[in-house]
C-alpha cells in the first residue's frame, strides 16, 4: 500500500435531515481531508441530495426495498476508489480534525491489521442509561485483537462497529466485503471472517466520535431480537469465539457503577428493565425459527427484511 493511500468515506443515510449536517461539517473539518465521500440515501430526498452535492460527495439513491446493511455497503465499497474504506453512520460526529487520520493511521500501523474501529462516546445530552452501552463497548485503552484472543475476550474478539470503522480494501476484498444479505451485524461478521483469515482488528481509543442511540423500549427490543437472529444465522461465530453470557453480568456492573457515579438513582429501574428486555429479545431472536412469520416481522426492527429475504431469515 502506498505511503498516503486514497481514503474513501461511505455514509448510508435514512431520514438524516436532523443529523447529517453535523456529521458532514465534522468530515469537512478533517485534516488531511478524505479523498472521496459517498452518501447513500434510502428514501431519497432533495434536501439530502443537495447537501451531499454541496460538499462534493458522490450521491447515490438507494431504493428502500433493496437496502441491506451488508449488500448496500458492499456495493458502495466496490465502487469506491480508496485503498482505505471508512464507514460511518449518519448520527455520529467526529470529535476533532484529526479523528479520521488517527483511525486510518492506526489501521496502517501494522500490515496485519485488516480493520480498525474507533471509540464512541456519549453525546453531551445523552440519557445516562443510553450512555452505558458506549462506556461498556468502548474503553479508554487501545488494543489490537487477533483470533488467539478469543479465550480472553470471547465474542468481543470480532467486535467492531460500522458506525465508525476503517478497512483495508485488500482485506475486505479477500473476504467478499460484507456479503449481500444481512439483517444486522454485518460488521461483526466481517470482523470474525477477517480474524479467521489471519487478519487482526485494532481498536483505537484516541480516534473518537460522539454517538448515542436514544431508543424507545420497542426499538431496543427489536434491535436485540435482530442481533439474536444474526447470531443464529452465523452460529459458527459463537462456536469459534464463544457466547456473550459473561458479558451480561459485566454490563450490569458497568451500568450500575455509572449510574451511581452520576447519582442517577431514578434511572436504575429503567436500566434494569432494558437489560432484562434485551436478554429476552436476544433469546427470541436466537430461536426465531420457532416463531410464526408474522411474529418475526413484528419483533424485528427491520420488518421489511423478512418480506424480501424470508428464506435467509430461516
């Protein structure tokens, strides 16, 4: 790879009028700037199209009936020209002008690193319960992970997030990018496949984005149901790296400690209820084949996926 490889940034967008302007402003502030920016909009709107073109981005309309977390990103990666491919979601904000270069630099620091992902911290106005997930998944110390770490890290070994991740094109090409059809967790699947192919994954704590999900109970339930479905569909990941049962207790400890520090005593019932619902939803997702099709659609956060790819969902 050349000393200064081309960097392509890919951002899928859906109803992003409220969040995309902040992200694009933070991308434009990067030094050095990215070489190419792709905006992929589902349910296209003139507002986003005009905004994308105003910053010189490649704008692509994506029909909502054909959008797929894996397939849409794969198509964009194949068309992008960069040797480094950076994926962001529309609701993150790069913390400072060196955020992107810090992430890309960590990816290129070792020829064996196939993917790198950065730290996600809560927004200033984040709900304390929503902030727990960021504290749990994104520590303040960087680390490079290999398949040999599975005994220590379990399912956290292949973990990375396409909310803020960079990949070597060569590594993604080797594993077929993200595939064509995935309900969710296309990033973790790519991470596991990279590790199995001999690549390593780097977590860069100094490359920081602000990112917080403010999900209602129904949205959060659907997300965990979908994660359970993804783990069922790719059971080899659990067989190879282990499950996440131990992380449940660790998550509770991190959450209670955070809420105590913030003196958010009244938020503890909310936190406990969400944690319980998450486990129930995940278990239902793991056993979704025993549920009627109408239930799967209702419980999932992506009901349309089941209409398009029902056989894959089985």
